[in-house]
């Protein structure tokens, strides 16, 4: 079953075409990597799929709902983690989880159990009462991930979730992602760390608003006769005429 | 869903190190200082007297002026240029010039002239001062007229005007200003804080996490509105307390009337703040916009200057200031003891504002960008 279906999805800002008629499907339970240089249009594409901005043209179905006409239904069934850290720093760890659990309609009596379960999974019980602003960045990102999956969505969108942290924290973060997929959550993740691309079931590589390649990492390496995803990426990104942001 | 959002707003406000203190301290300072500082009662007008007549009548007039209590003689000159000099040196505000033929003209012609020259750099002082002075001179001329009439052939018809100041018999300025300043504080706190709230979430990026949830627009706006409604009650109660403790001022009417009207006012004004917050992209923009509207609303609300003395167009604009309606109501309840049925017009106007601004706030909150 397809959890995300995009067909000729396009976004223009004035004369600038940020996303140029992209089409792809993401299967249930998959980890789908969305790769591209800065300014390639990854975030714009993701924001369209999450119902945060309107597509200029094209179709998109996410978790069974039309992103143009049923964006509020889409929102109820997805989780989203922004590139910029965007949970409440002046609330405590459990308060953030409680807030979003409540907004997504988890019944009051189940919220506390849910919070405890999530924190336990993260090994985070001791920080339950800590104000988010005093957490290190790596932990903040993990908390943001928990907030995004607090309601067990069908699919979670992660926009450069591991930007700016050390490789060890990044590795831990990916363990959380795997754990989520084990429970049936589909993961749509953008990144520009090529070693992370290797962790995905399938990746697409965006160059200047278009998808230039899409397959499993292994097939892509074979196709481009490359040793690593990094090499694949460089071969494709060389075509870019856009300057990064 | 709403419950969690409101819970969050309160936690954020209380956890803020600065806001709760401001909410308590600002009204206290304003109510303690402004009724004295923004006082339009004019006393101690400095008077320069130029008496060219040196007669019994001129002395009587001078005595009458000085004993009125409004004036302080700072200069007695023989010529106009000296008098003018004292005005230029800022020693005097008003020159009273009595002509040489003053007494003669009164007795022979029954008509004479004195000249009042006022320094109107401070328009209020100059204007009010010359008005007081004219009043005293008018009074004086009536006295003389009566006296001459008595000694003469027929008594003139004599009108006596007795002014009675109702509702504020001692013309105490604070009685008039304190209820209005309460409204100003309510407006500042319940207007600025919501105006900065949503835009703050935009700057922190937290609005994005909110926009990607299925939260309903009206629920989100309501969760922003209710905390300021509660804060409005706290501010109002504090100002009641200060008015009573410091100015011995309690409403002649019922507190319930004030609570009813003020609660609608807070909803309307916070709604207005939220509209600003929705349109602003940065806190700086929101601050700048809110400041402009706040000052304009206060100045045309009739807080400092009576609306009736504004030009027609300004009176028209004043209808758009929600502050105006609560100031009218607050003064009426405090000084006249009006009840809700007498204040239906301002009450209904405020309901209109509340519905208008909050509908606008819900519509202008965009969960989805272009």
C-alpha cells in the first residue's frame, strides 16, 4: 500500500520554480530518503506534503487524503519534525509531550502512560521534568521526534532531523527511526549526510527542483558505478545550476 | 483539545520571569503617578500687572484678581515693554493692562477696556488663565454696574449664575482620571501581550509545529484569548484596589456592571491584538503596529480631552476606539452610578468590536501558507 503518492507536484514562488513536477510513491513501512543539496527544493516538497503550503499544481495523496482538499485530515495522520527546532523551549519535556498528545486527541487517561512509555523508550525518564531549553541539541532533536510520533501517525516527515550534532547522536537518532518503522510508521526523511542515505530503504535525489534519481542505495550505486552514496550524489549534484542558500 | 492549549499558555506566562511582574507593577505605577502628573487643573498662573490708572477702581480689580487664588503676581510694571520682558523671561504667563483712564471711563462713560495678553506657548495655561481672568473681570464689572445702578436712577436687571458641579462636586481631577486610567492600563496589558504572542511563536518557529497538527483555527485563537481575559480580571481588581486605597474612590454604581462591560472590552481588545499578531512577521513589526494603534486609540478615546470638543471628523474617528466605550462606562459607573441599562450603547458597541476582531483573528490566522 502507498502511504505517499505525489504526481507532478510543483511549487513556484513568483518566477522561481522551487519544486518542478516531481512524482514518486512511498510504501507503508518504508524509510524513504529525500536527498539533495541546499536549495534543491527538499523542504518545500515536504511542506507541501504536510499541508503547510499549497502546491502550485500537481496532486498529492498522504495517508489516504488529498493534500489540497483534505489537508486537515492529512495533518491528523502525520507527524512532522521541522528543520528548525520548533517545540516549546519554555515547557518541560513531559509538558511538550502532553500538549501535543492532547492536541492529537489522545484521551486524557491514556496520556500519562503514553508519555512514560515514550520517555522510557528514549531512556529519558530522568529528564521528564527538565525544561527543554536546558537540554543539549541532540536530546532536543530526539524529543522533537517523540513529539512527532506521540500519536502513532501513519507517516512521519523528518526535515534534516540530525543537523548539527555529532555522529554518535546521529546514530542514536537513527535507532529511534528504526524502532518507529518496526511499529509500522513510515518515515520520510530529508538529509544531506550521505552515510544516512545508506540507512534508507529507498532514496530520491533532487537537483534543482527535479528528482534526478530514485531507487534503493544499492541499485543507485550500481547504476552510477559508485563506491558510496556520496559519490552518487556528487555525480548528480554536479548538474546543478542553482547556487545553494 | 482546548484544555491542553490553555494549560500551555498559562504555563508559558507564569514561567516567564518578566511578564507576571509587569502585569502587577505597571497599573500600580500608572495609577499612582499619572493622576498627579497629567493634571489639567491650572493653578499658580504667573501674572504681570500693568496698572496705568492707579485708582481706587483699578486697585479693587487687582485685589479681586489676586484673591481669586488662581494667580500669583510676579511682576508689577509701569510700561508694557517691561511687562512683555517678564513674559519673555518666562516669569509671567499673562499681562493684565489697565488703561490710564480706567476710573474716569467707568464713572463717565460706563464703558471701559482692560487688556489681557496671554503667553500661549503653553496653550492650556494661557487659554484657561485668560478665561479665568475674563471671568473675574466680568464679575467685577457686574459688581460696579450694580453699585452704580443702586446709586443711580433705576436698578438694572441682575442675573446670578450659579454653577453647580454634579457627580464630582469638588471638581477633583483624580476622580475623573482614575477610572479612565484603569481602562488605559487594561488596554495596554490586554492589547500588547496578545499582539506579541502569536508573532513570538512565529519567531521561535513553534507555530510550525502547531500548524502541522489538526488544531482548529478558532480553538487556537480561543486558547490565546482566554488567558488575557483572566489577566484582565486581575488587572481590573488591582486597579479597583488602588483607586479605593489611594484615592478613596469606589464606584457609585455596581462593580458587576463594570465587570460585565470590561470583560467584553478585554475580549475585543485582545482580539485586536491577535489580529496584529497574525499579520506581523516579526515581533518588531507587531510592536510598531500595536504602538501606533494604542496611542491613537488612547488619544481619541476622550481619556485626556473631551470628545465633544474635538472637531467633527475626530469625533467620527473616536467611534472606532474600543477604549472610548469602556472609559465612558467606567466614568459613568464610578461617578454617576449608572447601571447596565443606561450603558447599553457602549456595551453593545463593545460586543460588536469583540465579535468583529475575534472573527477577523480566526480568519487571519493562516495554518497554510502560499
